[in-house]
């Protein structure tokens, strides 16, 4: 048996993960047919934390729990089919690009807002202006220039840059539409953040018991007659203890435990009381090498290449995805329209002797000390890397940080290696953000050596290219540049895992793999 296989099996056993991908039943998201019934039942969903607000349009906040609950309360202009990544109509029935930065939307004429008024183009203009004013520093506002009502049900939105996939961006739940009269009825922008009655979503806000729960109720006047909300009410509870969330589902106190650590998946092997849901969400993780002003040995490309040769990417993916995912070979996920196989499986194979030779050429034949930084959930993966690198004479010191310290460390360049992913399921203007000149002094993983104006220009051209086939070729050139200079090593596609009661169906997702709570049924 090869060393690579032995290491994979040994580490899997160490972390109590099964070595057979089919050992336990795992359901994917977005697979069940649509619900057709309604009841008076209440669904209880356990979330990891309580949001600070339910709507971030007046503050620029974007929190996971806020996105999940807000998505139920507010409609977006368009939605994205998470199986096909096709953009579909929602409160906008049609759209067309006037030019690279202007998109004209035709609105439905039967969308009733929660305050009783009908949605108009003027409401969308008000929304865009609000996002720009209050969310200028977040993805909600920083890519918008303005909007103009062409008539009562047609509106043109202007974006800051030419990017065909801005249509995917506008489908995110933070772009839920609202109306000014609804804001006024809630008591103004600040009050509306915690009492969002200005939407037109599938559910309406009902109650917030601070520190305990948030309850929403089915919108029985929802504009789309084809939609059926099985549960009359959805109640969200909060605990950061994943085991406690899981126990609530097992005991019947809740029906959904959202976003369980993927490493807990094997705990539920053969458990007849719950369904295990696991899925990717368009974010690939990468091992980044410090090449900035504070870089040490990783400034040498031979050291970076040696590390890449020494790592067992199969074992890293095994641990990082609880044996449910695989190593990735391109910058974009392999189900993306823009996926390129930048690295072959053969190139991903472990090469101990090749790594040692490169380290010797770099002057480290007698060994090398490096530090990798990350957060708590990364520790098992780092143990794999530590063992891999020990085989070639590299002593990897693991530094586990809290979120604030991790962000500060990444921004300051105080690391040798750092393991973090970025979302790239479409060509949003925010993708590949670590390479942008404007982020050099804030959050520029990889170091300014590899964030040149030429690289930023190439990325912007890729984002703006209207021909998808040509865009894919442009991305391939960018990726090959990164590969040639060993800017990072791709590891695996990140995954979400949740538990549901055995009789619950309809697990669906929105952007970033967030839970769509509106489609559950029995």
C-alpha cells in the first residue's frame, strides 16, 4: 500500500471518519419536488447565532442568519436555480442589458407589499438609492450607480462596471425589494431593520423575542399562486453549540439543525431519527503562500513548489469534507461554467523526493520552520498538512486564531501559510478579490507581489467579457499565470451540512449555500 493511501486511511481513522464514501446516506440539497400542501403546523429551525437585524439595507450588514430569515421576508427581482445556475424571473418577469452597465427590468404588476401597496418601478429606484446610501462599503451597495423608472413597471439599474453576471449578484437575498411606505410604517430605516414589514416575501415577520427566537408567518396574500408554504409559522432558535442543535432535532424540539460542522457528519451514520444533508456551495478553499513584504521562506518559488509537491491533496480533501468531497483542480468549482482543469490528477500526486530536491535547491536541505494560521475548524486539516510536510523536513507550526485575529493576521501578512476560500460560482464583481490593488492594505492574501495592475486588469476583462467561451479562455490564462508562479494550492470545495427530522423534505438553498427556509414540508 502506498504511503499516500496509508496516510489517508490513518488520518481518516484518527478523526473517526469513514473511509467509504457510501458508508452513510447523505442527501444533497435542491433535490425534492416542490410542495403542494399547506398546514397550520410550525417548523422550528436551529441556527448557530441570533442576527443583529433582519434587514441590512439600512446598515450595510450582511450576516448569515440575516440572509436566511430576510430571504423569506423579501423577494428579489430574479432568482437562481441552484441546480442549473439558470437565472429565472421572480418579481421581475424579464430583463435585458441595454449596454454593459445598464440592465432594464420589467416588473410584475400584481406584487402586493406587506403594507398593502403594489410594487412599482419607483419602489425599486428607492431601493437602489437606499442600498447606495447605506451600504456603500458592502457588496449590496458598492457595485451600484443608480436606477431610473422608465414607466410604472419598468426600471433600469446601472452598475459600476460591465459584468454580465451582475444579474446573478442582484439575485442575492440582500437585494430583496421593499417600498418607502413600508419603511415609514415600520418607523424608519433603523426600526425597519428589526421589524421589516416592507417586503413582499413568502413569509411575514411576526415576533422577535430577544435572546430566544424569531418567528415568521406564511404570507397568505403572496403574489405567486404556484407557491405553497407548508408551514404556517417558522420559528428560529439560536445556539452556537452544534451538538445541542442536533440533539434538538433528535428529541423532536426542532425539525432542522442548520450548518453543522462537516466533521460531525459521521456521527449520524445509521441514525434513523435524522436526515443528513451535505452539499457544496461554490466556494473553493486554497492554501495561500505569503509573498508580501513580511514573507520569509515562502517568497522563494522553489519552497512554494516543494510544499505543493509534498501535500497529499486527497487526504486533505478527505478530512476537510468528511469524506464527502474531493480535491479540486481549478480556481472555479468543477460544476461551474468557467471551470478549467488547471492541475491534472497526476500533478496533484505526492512527490516526496521532488519536494526534497526543491528545498535543497532553495537552501533548506537541513529543514525549515513555517507557520500556518487559521480558525478552529481548520485544525484537523492542518494536522494532515503538518504530517505531509514533516516527510520532507518542514516543521509546520499551527496557529489557531479567533475570527478577529485571523482577519487581522491575514490583512497584515503575518503568516507563512494561510488556508481560506473565496466564492466563485459566478463572475460577480467581487470574485478573486484577494488579487485587487484596492485591497493591498486591507485583505490581500497572496501579497502585493502578485496583485499587479496587469493581473487586476486581466481579472476585470474576464468579468466583463460577454462571450462565455472567450471568458473561460481568459480565465485559463489567469489561472496558468497563478500556477506558473505557484501563488496558491487548490485544496477542496467547501461544504455545508445540516440535519433534518426524518419526515422533513424540501431542503433548498440560496446564495453561498444558505438555507432557503420557505420550501420545507412533510
